[in-house]
């Protein structure tokens, strides 16, 4: 069974805690218990998450750089499943939309790129239900941008726009450094931080 490093770390912590309590445990015994509880939890919730064949693909225009970042972030995880899981969770409801979220939803990124995402009709219904509480100008694409931002923020504690902005800044610094050299780049950054840079 292929698991992420994060999941294995959690399992190892559980094994350690159980052993500290005098319980004989190892990774296999913990996984057996996890699978057993998983089956019990989902026994009457078979429609909670749909299979890939039941998902309908759609193209969403998200901020440029999102696709590359998501590919690195998800690694072995299925992006469509992760997105659908969040949409169908109790963390994403009309009441969870804050004033800050609404401000974010009303803004359109200057540069966008198409990203193909497949989710179920049930997930689309959740999105449309949330849209019914918002301004008419807010679209499914806007909601998907918010979903992606929320997922990244929950996982890394940093909002996606900040991560993308940092990526652009890193690229600009490297590009400038390749043209004028390290010393001139450090001088420009120092001047910029001291607000002594030339705006022309």
C-alpha cells in the first residue's frame, strides 16, 4: 500500500503512543484497525465520494501557475478526489464563506490558465447551492479558485495567492540576477527594502 510520508509519520506516532500505553502494536496492526474503521464509517455513506467514472470533467480558469503548483503539491494523490472530498466536507458550506472570501471571489486574476478538473454532480450541486447565496457575478470558476486556496491553506498554512506571488518574485529575482549579477541584484533588493529604489 503506497502512503505519503505524512501518513506514515502519523501511523508511526500512533504505534509509539500505543506502545507507551503498554499495547503491542506495529504499522500493520494500526493499518488493519484503520481499514476496519474506514469500512464501518463508509458502510452507509457509499454516495459520499464518487468513483472516477462518475465524475464529470470541466475546465476552470485559475490563476496562472496554479496547475504546476498543484501537480507538485498532490504528488501521488488524486487531485480530482482531493478537490471533491473538500467540496463535500462539512468545512465547505454557505455559512463558511466569509466577507474576506467574498472579496476574493469578486476579483479576477490578471493572468489565468485552463485546468481540467473532474467532480461529481453532487459536488457541483454543493457549489451551485453556495452560489445561490452569493452575488450573481460570482461563478463556478470563482468558487473553484476558493476551493483550491482553502485546500492549500489547510495543508500548508499558507494561502495559494501568496505562494504564487512568491514564485513570481523568485523568478523575477533569478532573471534579474542572470542579467546584472548577484551583487547588483542584492543592491537592488536592499534599496527596494529601504524604499530608495528608482521608480522610472
